C-alpha cells in the first residue's frame, strides 16, 4: 500500500511539475529564462479573442483549366502553321475541348498525328462534319483536369503564402480547406482593407502591344478589329482623387508575361517625386523583352495588370538591360503592394472571398475578460456548493477541480491548441460537469456507509462501483466532442478541444487524484466517521 | 448535508403519462412556433450575409441608426441592440458583397456623419457567402447526426440496443425542444449553437446513462420486482446525484449566460435550456421508454435485460 501510494503520489507530482513548466510562459512570459520561453509557447489565443482576420478564398479552378486550354490552343495554332497544315480555324469549346476545323480528310489525319505526338494529354473525340468541313475535337482527359485543378490550388496557396509572408503578419495560418478553398487566418492584423486588396488580386501582369490603327471610340461601340481587345487605362487625378478610365485597343496576343520576372522593387521618380515599380526580368524574359522592344521602336506597349492598363508608354529605343518600370497613378502604399504581388507571383486562377470574419482587438479583450469572469463566478459557485454539501470530502473535490482547470490549461499549451471564446465556455462547462464524477463517487460512498461499512471499505466500494458508470457516461460526451472536432472550424473547434481535454483531465483528477488524497489522509489511521 | 433523503421513493414511472403529455406539449409549442415562423431563423453562419458590430461612444437607438444608414446601399438590413448598455449594435444585411471592407467603411462614414467623427468603432465585421452558409448548414446537420449514430453504437455495445434506442429518442426530444425554444424566443442559430447542441447531447446522455447503469445493476439484484419498480428504484437512488450535478452545471452555465457577453449569449442560452430539458428527459423520458418497449413485447423481457446487464 505504502509503495503504491508513493508511486501514485509521484505520478501526480510529475504531472503538476510538467504543467507548471508548460504554463509558466503563459503567465510570466517576460521574466523567464530564454530557453524556457522558447521551448513552451504561451497558450495560443483564437482570432475571436486576440482580434484578426479569418478569410476563406474560393479559387476559380475552372478558370485554370480554361487558361491551360487557351495556351495549348496558342501552341496548336503555331505548330499547325509551322508544319504547313491548312486549317480553317482552331478554337476552345465548352466541355474542356479544343476543336480544329479542316477542309479535307488528309489535313485531318495530319492534325491527328501532330496532336498525338505533341499533346498526349488531349484525347481525340469523335469528329463531327459540318457543311463540308471536318471538325476534329480533342478533350482534356479527366485525370489531366484533376491535375490542373490540383496544381492550381497548390500554386495559389503557395503564392498567397508568399504574399502574406511579405505582408508581415506574425503567425499567419494558410491551409487548403477543400478542393477549391483556401483558409487564411491573420491574427492581430491592423489594416484589413490592405490585406484584402493584397490577397484578392490575381496579379496577372502582361505586356501587350497597342493596336494604333484601331479607333478606341469604335471599339467602345462594339466594333473591334479581329485579334484585338478593348481594355481601359486607369488614371487617378492626384488633386481630386477622381478615377478616369480611358479606352485602349490592344492586340489580344500577349507579348510578355509576368512569369518571366526576377524581381520587383518600389523606386521613387526623382523628377516628380512619384513612386513607381521597377521590374527586372530573368534571362529568358530579358532576351524576349530585348527582341520585342527592338522590333517595335516607336510603338506603344501597354502594361496590363489584371486586365487594367497601368500605362502604355512609347518604346523609344531597344531595351536590352532586362528591366522596365511600371508607373501609374499610385501612392507609395499601392506601389509597395504592387511590388509585393509581382514578386510573389500571380495566382493561377482568380480568387473570390467566400467568407470574411474580422474581429477588432477591443472586442477580443472584452471577450477574454467576460470569459474569465464567467469561469471565476461559475467556479466559485460550484466550489461553494460542493463544500457545503459534502464538507471535508467536498473540499477534496474542490482541490481536484482546481487541479483539473490547471491541467486543462497545461494540456492546451502542450498540444499547442487554440483557445477560443467557445473554448472558454467549454472550460466553464467542464467545471460544472467535472464534479459529477466526484458526486457519483461520494453518493456511492454515502450509500455504502449507510449499509454500515467501515470508512475504508465504503471508500473502496464507492470508487469501485462508480468507476464504470463514470467511464460510460464520459465516453459518450467524448464521442460528441470528437465529432464536433471533425466538423468544426475556428471557434467551434476550440470548444471541441477544451471539452475533450476537459473530459480526459477530469477523469484523471476526479478518480485518480481524489482517491490518492483520501488514501493519503487515511494512511494507517483508524477513522470511525467520515465527513461527507 | 442531504437534499434528498436516502429512502425517498417518488413514483416517477407512475407519472409517465403526465410526463409524456408535458413533453408533447413542449414539442408541439416549439413546432408550432417553428412552422408559424417558417423554420428556424439562422444567423449569417448558415444563412449567409453580412454582420457588422458597431460600438458608439454614447448610447443611441436602432431607429436613429437606421436613419443614418439610409444613404448606404445595403439592400435590406436589420439593426439590433447588442448587450445591455445601448451603445453597441449589430447591423445585419442579407447582401454578401465581396467588398465587405468597403461596406463597413461606408457604414462608418455614414454613422460618423451623424454621430461625429471618432464616435464609431467597428468591433467586428463578418461576411459569409451563400455557398459557405449552405455547406456549414449541411455539415452542422451531419455532425449532429454522426454524434447520434456514434452514441447509438457505443450504448448498444455497452448496454443493449433497447437502451440505445431509449437514449437516442431522449436526445432527439432534447434537441427538438431546444430548437423550439430558440424559435419561441426569436434567437438565431449560428455555428456555436450547433456546438452547444452537441454538448447538450453529450450532457443529456451522461445523465441518462447514469440512470440506465443503475437500472442494469438493480435488475441483477432484484430481478423479481418487475421492471417498473426497478426503474423507479433506480431513478430515486440516483436522484440526489442528478440534482446535484445538474445544479452545479446549471450554476456555471448561468454564470456564462449572465457574464459571458453578447458574443456567446445564444450559445449559453442553448446550454441553459438543453441542460434543464436533458435532466428532465433522463428521468421522465429515457427510463420510461424502456418500460414502454417491454410492455409492447408482452412483458417477458425483464429477466433478459438482467442477463444482458451481467454481461457488460
């Protein structure tokens, strides 16, 4: 008996010590030695308690498939031209299809051969005849579509992570939530507007030649020469803040894209004291930029970001250095953010904000205070009730209750779980329910005492008989909590975590630790009456 | 101290008809309210929409805020007081503009125009798109369903299938009544409320199992007494514990309801109702259901439950 007492006591002391070590940084973070604070993080507060932003972005993965088909189409067209295959037209059709229309059987065969050789991911479909022409259809295989989507969301996640990293938020969370959704949490963020602007931008940078002979006025009215498109140039008047949009006709074919960038930096134009973004191309981009500028001296090149023209300067001379500048009407903040998104790369597909929850720091502080008040008031009421009802034994129950809360906090800190407002509610609820195990045991002991058993025997029997009941009753609550954990996000998950941790910890304290206290107290003494 | 005398013997089982009537009444009132109001009212988590919580430097009222916001393009919107002070309000719009930030700016500007610059603080801004709302609704429903299935399996394994059926019917009873109470008191169901529902399920079951456990034990000891008498015995023997535990739990949940603040007010309300109903149901619904099951089978089952009890 004495040996088992020592073992059990040792175990409880060990738990206490471990809890103390892991919780110390939460309460006295500043005054601890560095190694201590470094190895045990303080309890992590959820966004609802510390303030911050919770975003769910939907990635338009279908757009990624479309743009893959578009670029394949470009390659097919130039390949056919290169091999002198005569075709009427090549186009992208709904249903992830490409179609090449040819005049005769022979060209059809040539197209088939070329496609099979160069684009093995495209499956040939049944050909359809219309008005004497032959339309050959090719479809992306299902596997390939899955791959493209998968790649798009992964790349989007990577790009967003780059942007967030440069934005400078401490401990951001970015994770894939489903096939096309990305969850982003930015704790303690000061400027939510800026975050939205930064994260929501596709940031597709393109250089396109201006179609000088097309009339923008006609284009606005719907008369667009083939192979061109209508874009608008954005211009902000510094004095009035008024935004003016000027129509501009450019060639559809992109001369150069932002993929070939090596770096982007904000610089200040000393003449006008205006910020601009200086970009440097990588070797491939620099070479192509050199060729394009050489071939188009005297013409205008539009710098297009997400289908908005930022500027369309005239190419005065061949530019070989591999650098260019984007000037537009932006302030320094906008220029900085533009440089960030350009450095981080473009998103493979547009994103849309599906969910946005922003909590200000003052509400979070209020929630913490109210949560603490609830825990303290609720806890005191329970402690008082137990002490009155069970006297000394109630005191034992109260000691283990306090230990229980201590252990719960320690476990949360060890698991690096996040404490949310519903999580605090979970602790409050646990306090109420944790005494249940002791109530069950004490009621049993009372019954046994009434049957005339000695104190020691009554305690033995009480614990033994109540044990299975307590386990059964708690496992079911645990099932509910685990289901909740699976289903929940954010605050609700926090509730599931504290509830589950609370159940496990209260089983330990209410059964194991309280028994230890009784045994220590009884020792070898012979006690006639029990205060219960 | 003892609240319940050890030899107490209240005839709970004999009053089961009354209990059934009472339960049916609660359920019907709740259902009537649900039908009358066209289903439960969902918060933006499930319905989608935009919610902005604004704190003013001084107390004001909903009508004045409505007036100030007249010029902002919000679509249809509702203004609701938040907390007791009268200086904090929730503005909820059905619109789910992706430009949530733009929206809260426009609101702040309009309100500052009326109340003066710096007198308005946006404390919380939430936007949930319709698709996300629908997904969360489905997931919430599935969570409640899965929890019930999991519990059914566990209780069947530890006790016997008929106990599990009794327990789950009692749980449904609790959830339906709580849902009715939400409708009756015009409270909105949001994400934390689903968490509260699951906690209620867990709690109510906890209670039910403790009574069941005693029934199983007593059936082994006094198998000649007949099921009704054993059930009654068991409820009485555990009554002291039931009242004490429900009492302490209610104390803490009441503390949460009163001091926990507006953000988890509905959550605490759900727990408050759920725990009262859960306690009631484990005494008056779950246990008599066992009897009902037996009577239907011609009263030959008491001994069978006893052997099943010995096994577990």
